[in-house]
């Protein structure tokens, strides 16, 4: 049994080619090879905890991931999000690895899913990347998009000036030309590859600003109450993609759009089905596409396995 | 953050007075102070995994416990049951301790619950202790009963001769006078404090053999399909006690007895209510009492906290 600290995990991550690893997870999920029970949830006064767990049949491991969000943690100089992953052997139930990643692997696998959505759905000619939100996930999403498009022009919106400015500063150091806006409608007006990563509970982007040839990946809404996109955007889209149809019907943008009567359940396809070619991704530069990513345990399973396997082959 | 191995945990256990610790958990549960979501379950080809988790309000910690049973493990020289407990801070979500107990704390807290049931429900004059089953839990239950009764005379039943004989040998070394039987009806005929700890799916004890003044603690049945007691035994009992009424209505002996029409839902009381005195335990030497213990996350919370707190005050 091995125990890995966040530092050890961080040291391994750059050696992993995560796009195919996470893509394989989405494929397994959409082919029905994954066993992913409903998310466990523990609500506390100052935060909430989610337990995601499951396995891919005939694989070596199962994974239990614990992730928490404690909203006052900033006061104590602590990260809001935290977590760990546990890897067990499918054959015997033996605990194989404790990955004390403090939520880092969840952040990374979420950003990689954004890159996968962009790879299959973004227009070939990206004029400008639009980022809604300026937190950790907004940073990671942009960094991971670099593999999916040559575009380095970015427009970022955030509610606060200071956050936008810090984002511009940090992402410029990664080779992006970042402009800032305080007008959220400018994102849809000026950008055609957009990622939303806020905890908003009311739509930030409106259908009136939507242009042909746009792709939006919505990452922020992972509960039944959060929402970043006007439901009419999903209604207008030519292709609406879920990481998990079952999960997106009960949480996230798709849930909101179906509830609002903008979208029919039959008009949703799954990201894994696009990855393995059962359903085409973007077919036309004028198409409007939306990917709703609520986070599925197969992503955790895949990244935990990859980190563990890299560790046992490289560690003494 | 501390990580404790099974050896370190074993070294701490003898210093803990576990009966009042686990009693406090049952009291918190029955007073409605505990938040205990439904058990998470992952079913695999060779085993199953249960995730029990929760917290007591205004306490310092929450606990997530992972326990597995892999039924072919004997072939590989591994224990069938396994597990670990994770202790987090309620205020910040920080992981405070990883207790790599390999299922030992679950075994112990289950045995302690048996001792608590006997403390409040067993007759004062125990003629002979009856043990149904001869596995790990059958050993631990008997050892923990030593604090609840001065009786050291034991009758054990198990399906196989070798298991019974091994049990007799092992428990004699702990100061018990153990006799064996291959006739399960002898347990109810000769004993008036009985613990059942088998994975049976059909009743082992029948109402025809039931005598006044008997207490039975049923520990084995923790799923909707397992059953050790004839439902009519619960119907005949003067007092039927659940560790958790909510949980016992969907799994274990009470579930079976209610389903079979032997027991009304309103005729079940909770162990915690007896511990804090809201409901009397045994009031008369002739009463027949049954306690159904399916295992509640408050037991895991209490034992994990106690081990961790003892460790941080004694470790360097």
C-alpha cells in the first residue's frame, strides 16, 4: 500500500498524457462498462462533502473519491476545496493507494474534460477564448485548452476587478494575451470558444448574445441549483453534450434547460459517444455546441489509476 | 494529519473504555443529533463495499468509513473483511486522520454494541451464554460480554465441527467454560443470553425453543436478505430494540419480522433511548428481549474519534 502526498502527485502529473486517459474513462462510461453509484453527500454547517466512487468492469481497481468545499476556509488561510482519492483492488478489496491530493486531481481531471470537450466541439478557427470566472478552475481550463486550439487571445470576465486583474497577470505568464471585461455579455459577443467556471446560481450568459459558430463548455454548475447559462442557449444549440446524461438530468445546465422547457431529454448526447465516434462532434463551422460537465467518477477512477501506476513504476 | 496502521490502532484500543464511548453515539443518534446519510454501496464480482459516514452536530469531526467483504480472499491468504476510517474536521473539512484499521474497528465497535445491549437487556442471572457462529465476531462478542455479566459458561453452535472446536479452544484461553453443540435448538433451550453472529439467510433459532427470561442480540443480519431469527421470536418478545429503527426497517431481523407480519413498526424501540433512560430496558427477569444490531455510522464516528484522540495525546 502506498500513500502519496500532494507534492508527490504534482511531481508525477506532468509526465501523464491525461487527455487519452480521461477520454478512455468517458468511453467506458458511455459504453456502459462503468459502475458508478449515485454520489454520496454529507451537508455540514460550513461546507459540504461529496463521495464519488465506482469502477470500470474487468479493470484492476475501484476508486472512492472524497471531495469537500468549505466556504469559510479563506478566513483560516485554507483552501476552500479539499479531498483525497482511495484506490482499491477489484479482486480482493485491498487498499492499494491513498492519494492525498487535497482536491488537486479533481481540479485537473475537470480541466482535462474541458480540453476534451473543446477537442471534439470547438470551431477550428477560434477568434478568442472567453473565460467566465477567474478562480482556480478558470486558470486550469485555459491552460489545458492550449492543446486543443492554437488561439492565445483571451477575454476574461469576473465579478470583481481584482480577480480579473490577477487572472490577466497569471495567465499572461503562461503565454496568453488576456483582456478583461466587466460586461459579461462581451464574452458571447467577442469569443467563440467559451468556458464558464463560476458557482453562479443565475444565468451569466444570455441567448440574445449567442452567435453561430460558438462552443460553450459549462463547468461551474454541478448541483441542482447552480446555473451559468440561459436555458434558451441550450435550446438554440445544434448539439448539447453531457458528460453523463443521467447525472446532467438532475444537476447542472442541462437539468435547468430541461426543467425550463428549452431542451428535450432526447436531444442530449454523451461526450464518451462522441469520443469513440458513435456520434459526430462538430461537423460545421456555424454550429452552436454546448458541453455540460458535472463531473463523473470515471474521471476520478482514470486519473487516480494513472497517477498510482506512474508512481509504482518510477518510485524506488 | 496523522496516518495510523492497524498495529498502532491495536496498541491504543486496550486503553479505551469503549462502552460509554459507543453508548454516547447511540444516545446522540436516538436524540436526533447525528447526521447519517444512507449507506453507499458498491457491488463487485468478488465482493461488496459499504461506505458509512456522518457526524454528530456540534462535534469536532465527521467520519467516512469504508468496509469491504471479498468472499474469495481466503484463497489468497487474505482476510475476507477489510476497511479504513477517515476522520475530518467539521469546521474546515481538513483530513485529520487516516485509520488503516483493515476493518478491525468495525469488528470492535460491533462487539461493544453487543455488550451495551446485554448491559441494558440481559437478565441479571445468566445461566449460560449462547453463541451462534464461531467466527471473529463470535469471539469478540463473547470477550466483550465479560463486562456485562459474571457468567462464564458458554454454549457455542456452528455448522462445522472444526470451527466449534477451534472456538472452544480459543475462548477457553480467555477464561470461559465452553461447551459445543451441533444442534442449534440447544442454544435457546440451555442459554438465556444469546448472541447470533452468522451470515445466515434462513432462521437458525425457532420460536418453539424460546423460554421466558431470554435476551437475544442478533448481530449477523446486516442486509435485507440475511436472517438468523424466526420472525415469530420478535413477535413473542416483550421488547424489540433496534440500533437504528430507520435502518432496521430495511435490513436485518426487524425488517424480516415486520415483512413477515410478526411485528408492528410501532413496537420497536431504539437502543440509544434505553441508554439515556427515555425508555426502560429489562424490567422483569421473565421478559423476553431482542436487540437487532445492523451497525450505524455513529459507532464508527465514536470509535474513530476515540482512537485518534488517544493517539494524538500519547504519540510524540
